[in-house]
C-alpha cells in the first residue's frame, strides 16, 4: 500500500564468544513506531558508545495513489465523450494558476521545493537493544539533530520561527535537548546562532552569544559566560555582513576531562576552563602570529591536553609559516619556521615522524 520500502535492522553482539546474541528491529511489532513512517538506509547505522543502542533514520512513508474503480462509469463516459471533447478544446490553452503573496516567506517555486525536501527529510531515531525499545529523536519540530554517539542528550534545532531572517543569511534557531532514552524534548536556548558539541560527560554544551563563549548546564539549567574576562576577540569583527552575531574564528573541541575546551581567537589558541581562569596556549598576538590547531589523529574523539598538540603558525606581516607543538601552560616547540607556505601536515601513527608540504 506504500511507495518504496522499509527495512528490518539486524544486529549481533558478543561475537567473540559462544554466547553471541542476535537482535531484530521490525517496525510492525513496535507499538510506538509512527504510522506512515519507514526505516531508511540512506545513512549508515551507528552504534552508541556503550554498544547497547543503534542510531538510524526514519522518514515519511507515502501511500500509493490508488486509481478509483471506473467500471460502472465507462458507458456513461463513452456516451458523453463527444460532448466532452467539444468542451475540452475551450480549455486547452488555459494557464495554470499560481497565487504569489508579498507576505510569503518564500516564492512559490521555493515553497514547492521545500515541501518536497520536507517529505524526503529523514529524522534521527534510536533502538535500545537490551530493552527492544524504539525512540524517535528528530521530528518535524527538530528537523535538524546533532548526532553524538556517547551522550545521553542529543541536540535538536528548530529554525522555523526565524525563516524570514534566514532568507538573508541570518541563521537562527531554537535549541532543544532531546533525551535519547525516552525522546523527551526541552527547549533550553532561544534564537541561537552558534551551538557546539556536548561535553564528554554529557552535562554541558557550549554556545556563542554576544561575541562570547557561554556554557549551558543541563542539570542546573543555567548559562555562564566563560570569556567575558578575556581581552582577545573570538569573533571576526572585520566581517561586515548585516548579522547579529559575527562569524567566529573557530571552536576546536573539548578536553577529554570535560573541564575545558579549545577555541581560536584572532591570533591564538585558548583553553577555556569552566572552573578556573582560561589560558592562552600560543601567545602569538604580540608578534601578530596567527596560530591554528592541526588535527593529526582522526580517531581521537576529544583533545588530550596532557600530550602535545600540533599548531600551524602564520606571520600576519612577515608571511612566514611553520609548525609547532605545545602543551597547555608550556612554551611552544618549533618544528619548522621559515619563508615558505607550509600545509598538509600528517603524522606517522607508530613513529615520531611528521610530513608536510612546503611551497615558495
């Protein structure tokens, strides 16, 4: 009765021993799976960090447009066919009618395209294997969801209230915290521009507002400004677009301990601490040297600040570039610095060797 198809999800656990377990998710046997919804396979299945849940996506399942039975009316149609043909030629050149209104957020062709995209839009869901429980996370309210496989909370965004400003590149959205165990949604921020990832312990999330970095605590339901006492600029004040919040220089990531996170200022890399003063790791501002974090281990989930991090440095006036390593609170160790443009740093996985490209 439906267009296209849905899918079963098959999973196995404990394959390394003789007690391997198998699981099957069948939407027809779920009491909470929404009607006219299907399991889609356009994105990969993803395990939760504890291996007890699987994330997947769903979307609307369109019913077949069944043609009505016209057997009884066939004879009548034949009798009237000549009369109908005489009338039809009067309307052969009649144009299709579209009504455009000045209050429409989008012109009619865009409305049609948006409606098509919404029908095809997939939403994040989760299947808890041990309890065989299905939970829908994303929906028409929170069409955008931020997948984070190790967190008890998923971030959802609703940009619908700000669609008019969004037409002119002024993106805003309301932020929701979505509980992965029961799907409960709670709005915790209004009209936000930049929202980043949840901390490794699942307790806090970082966002940018009024040119400063804030942290929101899901337990206390309070926000704190963490960069108000720092003189450095974390947003590009030279970007002269008519937006409420200037673009940021870059959120880098969380420290694995959840006690701090790294961000870029105009010149430096800063360690923003939650419970103590923040630290300028690179100190390049006095010499107008721009420092940017370089990720060398793509399997690394969070940043280990006890180990050296790699930094690309660029002289704003000298145009020299180079690479360095640094541990937070200690001096930079230069690996290369000279009259060339360096890029594409890679690090050997099992050796203390790096490679890069230098251009003149």
